[in-house]
C-alpha cells in the first residue's frame, strides 16, 4: 500500500490549474492535433479541454489505485516475480513498483501539459510560458520516448535478479 502521496500529484494539479487558466481565453474551436507542419485537426474547446484533463485525472487515479493494491500480485507480470514477491521482499517491491508507476504518471502529466500548451499556442490563445513550437515538439517527443522506451527498459532492468542470486541459481 502506498504510504505517501505520489510525487506526480503536483503535476496533475498543474494540469488542472493550467487548463482552468487557459479555458476562458481559448477560442471556441482549438487545435487538437498537429504534426511538424502545423495544425491538422481541430475540436471544440468544451470537448477538448475536459478530455485532456479527464485523461490525466483518470490515468492518475487508475494507475495510482493499481499500484497501491497488493492484490495485484496475482495479476502482475514482471521479470522474476517469484523472487521479488517473496515475503521478505514483497513490501519493498510494491514500493518500488509504485515508484515506477509514479514516474510514468509524471511523464504522462508532462505530455498533457504540453498538449494543452501546444493547443493554446497554435490556437492563438495566451500561454503561461511562450516557447517556440520546435521546443514544445521536442518536449512532447522526449516525454513520449521516455514513456515508451526508457521507462520500460528501466523497469525491466530494475527487476533483474541480483548477481548473487543469479550465481546461486546457475550452480543449482
């Protein structure tokens, strides 16, 4: 069970605050999709903003709940599960798992903030911190790469067997 507030929670609150601050100044139709060439999709702000905020909140609640539920051991699938969930290691393993989930949530919230920023900036609305479009794209792509490549590799490497245990198992 989680014994602390996830550090991704302030980022979730920032998503909500930024969305609430931007909403009144957004035009009725906002840019909702874009490529490197610029905008190529639009949506009504009354749909777009709640979907972005709802996705951030929904992911935060769902993943936070799943990471804090020790019943998930039966349904979890990660390397060397029987070793890591042995009674002497289970509590620290769940805390560690919660850390991975929290890092994932933090990156997802950065993605949502970037989406809100890009949408407002490309729709001509004021933004908290004006940044060049190329920099916003770079932040967005970096967060995607971190979520889809770096975090899974970090997770898999984090659940390798310790060297002493690997040697012990090799000896039989």
